[in-house]
């Protein structure tokens, strides 16, 4: 490739910033998800490695083939859903749920009618379920204050200041500040036996109907509604015509193939995609696909060194991990709360969904995310099909 065809420096920097924000902003949540599901440190490292490979390689290939910046990410709301699980199903059962969620996404990409049906899921109910999943993590942020006021207050101050000064860099700044404080305390380390390079540790999936209802179905819905559909909107807003079925299919297939290694969901990015799809990343829309290729290559480098990167968070004190995760989810929670209240006639159903999901209730071995969706859809059905008396 001649030098005139090389991407401009802005493309390299845009892809690098998107990688830092995408990985650093929520890797703590992915680690918490693995811990909540009973994964060993080596399995969490495999989880992070597999996710980075799933983001990097398919994203680069799709960007090159489709000639548009296809920016992939792991499912952040999906990770929050998993981290909130209290069912104690075990890692192999959780992996089985990842496989089912991936297959549901594959079917959505292959069958246009399913995609159209998914788009008709009321945004208020989907946002309410996501808000109910995210709320406990933001609450836990403040529960750290009595035990470690200095760390919690300091990181919150960094977050609030950076949100005003350079919003995109707020979470990376929080990470730098957190590791600086922990290093001064002598609390930075790696789990015993952590190597330099990422590794893949496959697990045989175990399939369970409770996991399918409690984890797989909500994981599929929240990933579709909160990641894939907004990701398509970002590409369209940038002037592209993304093949929705094809992109959803490849994300689902990647998730399914990498699920035995711990990948809970690979999908279109929304927030980080905005950094790679605008004219600031590349002035020529017809050459902007190169930014997606660079982004994918950066993630392959991250996958190469996933072991120490994930290990730092695995060994992090639980209080610090809770503060970082809570701050990382403030913006998604804000967006979800706004979305759940955006349609006046759906607010009652949305609030019921939010309350049921946030309660963490488990009935018949099925988790609160399913019951939140169930009560929300029941409320919508009652409003639409039962006529009030005059």
C-alpha cells in the first residue's frame, strides 16, 4: 500500500482512543461477571482473551469486506446482567447460556421476520430492564464510602471533573487514579501463575432450562436492544447503509463459537463506534473503513496481553472494583432511565419492569431479569387489551 493510501494519523488515534475506552471502561465489569458465575482466574483470563479476539478479528474483516467502519464490542449490559446473577448456576452452565444467546442472535440475523419482531420490543421495557440490572452496581459504589472514604471520594472527584473537562477520558482517568492509589498502598498485584500472554481455556457447555430463561434470554434481548440496534443507528447516522441481518448474524456466530472459551457476547458497539465513524476519524467516508481495521488490530494486541491486563482486575480489592464498575455504569444507567420514561403511556410498565429487575428476586430458580420482562409485558398487555370502564 502506498503512503498516500495509508490512513491519516487521526485514524490511528481515533481507533486507539476507542480501544482504550472500550476495554478499560468496562473490563472490571467483565471480571465481576466471571467471578459472580464461579469462573476461576484462568477462566476469566480466557473470557477476556476470547472477547478481545471476537472483537478484533471479525471487526477488521467485516470493515474490510463491507468498506465501512464496523466497530464491535463485548456486551456491557450483558456483562452487568451476568455480574448481578445470584443463582449460583456454575461456570459451565453459564457458558451453555452464552451458547444459547449466541444462537438466538444468529437466528435473528438469518430470519428477517425475527429482526423486525425484535425491533418492535417496546424501548421503554427494554431500557427499564437494563436500568434495573445496572442500578445495584451504582448503589454498591456508595456502599464503599464507609469502608474506604478516601478511595471512593477521590475516584468520584476524578470522574466528575473529567466528565466536565474531557468526557471520553473520564473512565481511563479513573483507572489511572485507582491504580496509582492502590500502588501506593501496595495493593496492586497479579494472581499466582499469571503469564504474559492471553490464553484460551475451553469449557464444555452445560445446558439448563433455568439458565436459558434467567440468563440466555435476557442476555440476548439486552444485547440486541442496547447494543446491536443502537450500533446500526450509529452507522446509519454516519451515512452508511449497514446490512443489519449480516452484522447481527456474524456477531451471533462469533459469540456462539467463542462461548466455550467464556465469551458472553460480541456485538456492534455504540459509544465507541461514534469515535470511529465520524469525519474526525477519517475525512474520506469511502476510506473510513480503515479505522475499523485499525480498531480490530488494536484489540488483537490487547488479546495477546489479556492475561496481565485481566489479572490486575482479578486481584484488585473488591471495594476498588465496585467503585470503578459503579462509575463506569453511571452513563449507561442515565441513558436507560431516560429511555424507560420516554414514552408516557409505557411508563407504568417500565417502572414495574425496573422495580422487579432491580429487586433481584428469584422465583422457581429463575432470576429477576426474566420476571422484570414478564411483568412489563403483562402490564403492556393489560393496558392495550383491557378497555377501562366508562
